[in-house]
């Protein structure tokens, strides 16, 4: 079990009392693999998927990054019904060596990074606002609406993350994060549970501000892949933004000066690893990278930030 030590939490900034009370968390000793039964997908579930997807389709075409747009072009992710894992996974494996692992829900850190280290990405077959979601959490008071649920669902996993895994450089970056996460958890340097927990939180912060909620400077070069030109200074590469209509519209409004809810900050790895996040609300900041290559190089060249020794 990963240590939940808070001994070094006073070093972090923007500390927020996040909670996942009520959410079922699966670990390596649980029966976490749950194959998709595609023939049993309900018409209602297909309709929920279609509404979520079509609500975002044109926004993403205009504002998502090049890597996302090209990934969506090459994968059979439909806009009107549930995606089929077995149709998607072989294409990703052929492109970057990754495969999809159908799972029963939220995975703990140890299992998540261990799976990523094997170039596998966990995906769930449950979608927000569906009868299966309600049945899973019957009697539990958790948020479950169109804009958000604390448990990642199929829409976030497939529509938000998976297109990026068709890009070799991005897929290698994700693998390297998984390897590092696994090394921190097994405490290969013998730092002890308090420092292990602290360094793991640093990595989780970094992942949040990059592949979940990151932005990239817009150079205009991706417009040839769009129906309409991107008219803001940023492109979106964070899957948490991509799978949320509210988050996308917040980015666009703030970028165009129509809202002051959130700030755009230059990529600063030292600051990011020490800045906690709020996963139950619109983000109050977004870190902007200059290019995807600069993100990859920065991560590889600053590994010592994740090995704080007290």
C-alpha cells in the first residue's frame, strides 16, 4: 500500500483538501481487469457518449493540439456510440507499442504506474450519468453529472487520453512517467515511506499540470489540420481539459480576455511539481509549454526534482 504520509506537505503550495470519499479504488491484489462487453452497451449509454462527444467536436477541432487531431484521425473513435476497445488497441500497439487494459474503475498509484510501465493504459467501460454508474455507486453520495465525476469514465479515458498514444514521442513520455512512478513507489533509493509519499505527490502534480491540464503555445502550424483556425494563443494537450466542455470554454474565454477566472503561466517545472491541484473544480491556472519536445526534454533533464531527500 502506498504511504499516505503528509510529513512534507508543508513544502507544497496551493494545498487543497481533495477527497475521493466513496470512490472504489482498485489495487494490484484486486480483480481489477474487466473486459468490455460491447454487445451489452445500452442505447442510453451510446446516447450519453454521443451527446458528450458532439458537444465538444468542433471546439476540439479548433483548439486541440496537433498530436490529438492526428490521433483522432487514425483511430476508430465514433462520435455517436461507444468506442470498442478491441478495435482501438491493436492500432495503438502497432503505432507505439501501447495497448489498452479494460479495468473496473479507479486504480491506485502503485497499480496505475505499474501498468503504464508495461506500456498499457487503463480504460473503463462505464460512463457518467449511466444506469451502470448509478448502480455501482448506489447509496454513495458522489458527484455524477455531464461535466464531472471524480471517477475517470470511458469518455475521459478514450476521448481525452487515447488519441495521444498514437504519437511515438508522447507515448514514450508517458512510459517514462510510469517507470519513474514505479521507481518512486518501490523506493529503490531507500528513502523511506515519508519521502516516497512526498516524491510521488511531486510526480502527480507534474502529471496533472502537463498531460491532464497542459497547454502549448499556438504557432499556427496546426491550423492546416483544422476546419477553423485557432483564434487564441494556446493549443490544448491536457486530457482533463479535452474531455470537459466547461474546462475548454474556460480556457477559451480566459485566453480571449472574456474571463479572469484562470491564469496562464509559463512552464516552470520546479514550480509545477510543488503546486497542488483541485480535481473537483475548474482549474485556476494553466501552465504553457513552448513545444512538446521542450516538455519531453525538460522532464528527462530534471529527474532530480522527484528524488527529494529531505
